[in-house]
C-alpha cells in the first residue's frame, strides 16, 4: 500500500465515521421521541426532592 492509497483509506474511513455519527444522532432523537410519547405524563414531569417537615419540639 503506497502513501496515496493510505490517504484514500483514511479519508474514506473519516467520511464513513461522520455519516455513522449523523445517522445515530438522528435515530437516537427519533427513538427518544418515541419513548417519551409512550410514557405517561407523570414520568416526564421534573420531580423535586421531597423533604420531611421539621420536627416540632415539645416546649413546656
């Protein structure tokens, strides 16, 4: 394999990698949208941290 063929292989693998990343990003967004559409709304609401009420001290 000479230098020109090596550069062609490197360029081709870079283009294929870029195409794969773009395809996975689009498919991932679509898959996330499908999953969110299937979930009930309560799972999509942000939940805060629940804290207990402060204990009342018994003062005489």
